[in-house]
C-alpha cells in the first residue's frame, strides 16, 4: 500500500514538473541527481578560461570583413575531454583555505554532466560580443574622436547592466514561464545527454553519441567540397540561369548580390549562416521571419524607387556629410579658442603695461 502511494505521488510530481511543450518533454529529463558536485575547481578553471577565450576571439575576429564567430557549442565539445583529463590526472586530496574553515578538492570525482553544463554557460556568456563596443569602435574609426577609456568602460558596463536589469524585471514572464522556450537550447541539451549519458545500443541501431560522431566526421569531410573544391554549389539560382541578362532577376534570385529568392545551396554553412540551423528553428518562427522580410522590402526598403542597397548608400552619404560637419565644427572650435586665447593674452599684456 505504501509503495503504491509513493508511486502515485511520484507520478503526480512528474505531471506537475513536466513541460507543456512536446519538444521540451522529449528532450529535457525531469530527474535530478543532487549528489553530483557542481562548483568544483574544474568548473571555475575551465569556465573562466572558456569565457575569456571566446570573448577575446569573437571580438577580435568580429573586425574582419567576413566575420568569424565561434559559438559556445565549440566550447561545449572541447571542454569535455579536458574535464575528463583533469579528472584522471589531478590529485584527489583536500586543500584547506588559510584562515578559514573552508576546504576544496582539485578532483572531487568523475567529470559529470552538471560541471559540463555550467562550464558551457560560462562560455556562452563570452560567446557574444558586447553591442556597445560597436559605439566605441565607430566613434574612433569613423568620426576620428578619442574616447576616454573610463567613459568607454562605463558605457559598455551600463548597457550590459541594463540588459541584466530588464531580464530580472521580466523573469517571471520570459524566463520562468514554461511556454517561453528557446528551440536552439534543445540542441545543446541533446548534445549534453549524448556526450555524458550512458545508453545501451539497440540491435541494428546507434547510440546518440555514435550518431553525433558519425554526423560530425561526415560534415567535416563534406565541407571540403563546397569550401575548397567546388564553391559554386554554395549559391545556385534557377532565376539567374534562366534570365541571364535580366538585372531584375539577378537582384531577386542571386544569393550573392540580391535577395536570394528561389536559390538553394549544398553548403550547410550557407544555409545556417545567418538565421541559424533550420532544423532547430520551428516552422512558425521561419514563417514569422518571412513575413517580416516581405513587409520590409514592400514598404520600408524603397525598393520601388531604387536599387536594393539604396538605403545603405543613402546612409553612407549621410555618414560622410555628418563626418564633414563634425570636422568643420572641430576646426571652427579650435580657431575660436586660438583667436580668443590670443585676444586674452593681448589684454593681459596691455593691462600689465598700464600697471
């Protein structure tokens, strides 16, 4: 009787803790192991190093013409063998913190799933560059103005803290709600489970880890074709082939110099380069982006009165005009200061002679 009651309570708890989203229910487990260590030496060391490296590398490569971004999934894959190596080589004895009652171990046990997740969260915090850095870059590179480092630091930190503040204010509605789910995170959850959970191989089938390794090696080998041997398959357009001499069709169908409507590619980096993987993005989100695309080029892009890049050309003209005005203002300000400083110097000289 007691066993039946406990089983019933467990079923009720599972129904309460289960997600109303089917994709989340199929991907995220509702079980937990509270005995696993989380804030370990490995977590802090690998997490801080991964965050710093991704922040530096993405900011550094962000200034390239063809921007290169290293995602947190790269760190998610790399830190696993590093964590396993640290678990196999570091000493297990406890170290005492001087003048306190605290102690810690460099190796509290096998590298576990929770450590892996927390290290990836560290890395994800540094994977995206800070938007306010673009303000500092534009001021120095385009307007040729020197910016005080303290002012630039305060600008960056203020914008970041505002983001954390808004996230805290709307946490109840945008974070805690089970209906606010982010599909791309489910990809990482599946990868976490494939890399850390042990599962038995079904007869004639593959485990998730074996499937991941097969896809990883195959995609790496296949990229040599569109990346080096045959780059033309990264952008194929039937419209451009049929109407070779039509500028309008080139602007509509070309994925290189136009909108890319009706074009397709055999290069996965071209497919998932801007909007992310279509396998992880739900259909309603893709339709929503398509509606926004149509509305923008129908009402806001001035596509009916000029070429596609008219707005960008107008913005560049405005930028050049604004830069010239700023330079003129700076020149006038310097001449005004020089003129009035000379007048003040003459007044002081006359006053001294009269005395």
